[in-house]
């Protein structure tokens, strides 16, 4: 039987094959994971294009007069909110995607800051955002 090298790891394999069994398994597992991740991203991305989301987002911004609540209560500054942050992220709990108690008005800059803070202590920051939501614009 003719032998050749695996195209990935260079192990000796039988000639008509391109890859050894280990590389085939590894590649198929990685391909499936990549596909699953792309599919999830597509679902979440599609949500942000819906009329339902755009309407809810506008309602949140209107409710808080387009004011970034984080900047208002933490830094005592009036900054225009132009985005809405999910306190519990859509990927974490899809059922809360339109829950007004889960939506926080903020500027793009604050949104980026919140995302960074989530990496350090998600639960603590989520509790802070809920508290700021309760204070609202007048509190």
C-alpha cells in the first residue's frame, strides 16, 4: 500500500487519504464550533435589526430623555445617550432582550466602559446599573 504524509501534521498515512484520523476529528470539531459561533452571532445580529428592538430601544432612550444614566449619577455630567445596553446580555438570557428593566441608556463611550468593567466583575456592575436605572433621571 502506498504511503504519504498527512497534509496537516505530517504523520505517515495511506496514499489516497489527505489527513490522518486525528486531524480529521480535530478539524471537524473546530469546524462545527466555528459554524455554531457564526450561527449564534447571526441570530443575535439579526435581533438588533428587528422593528421590535428598534422600537424598544427608542422607548428606553425617550423614557430617560436621552441621558446617559452612568455619567449622570457617577460622574455628575449630562451626556447624551445614543445606545442601550443590556444589563443581562442577550446571549446570556434571550428572554430579557426587550425587558425594560434590563435596558440601560448610555453613550457609546459608557457602553464600552461597561463592557470592560463586566470583564472584571459582571455581577457587581449589573447591580450598579440596576440601581442607577431605579434612580432614573430625577434621582
